[in-house]
C-alpha cells in the first residue's frame, strides 16, 4: 500500500508507480499547505483586520485566492495519482 504523506517501500506493481506516488505526495502536501495558507490569509484579511496595514490586507486577499487555487491543484494531482493506482474515484 502507498503512503499519503511520506514515501512507502511497498508500492503496487504497476508501471510508473513511483511517479504516481510523487504525484500523490505532492498533491496531499499542496492541499495541506494551501489549507494552512488560506486559514492564515482569512485571519489577516478578516479576523485581525485592525492589526494590519491596508497593503498587508490586500496581499492577504490576493493570497487567499492563490492558496484556494493551490488546494484545487493539489486535489487534481491527488485524483490523477489515485486513478493511476487503480482506485475508483
């Protein structure tokens, strides 16, 4: 079985299994970092708005969009990897 956040020595015997594991790991980490970044951007943009300047708030709003996109790209990478491993999506 393959691991979701670290490399596993036990991969299925399919062609390109190592590449699919790289894609799965990259997608999972990208989704995790995107989620953390989105939460931090929401904190800067909405929760602690009085503590940050206007420029930082604008950067927070822009980064919120970019982090949300990274979650979506990570999910696409994960779906491609799981499909390559033969999982039914």
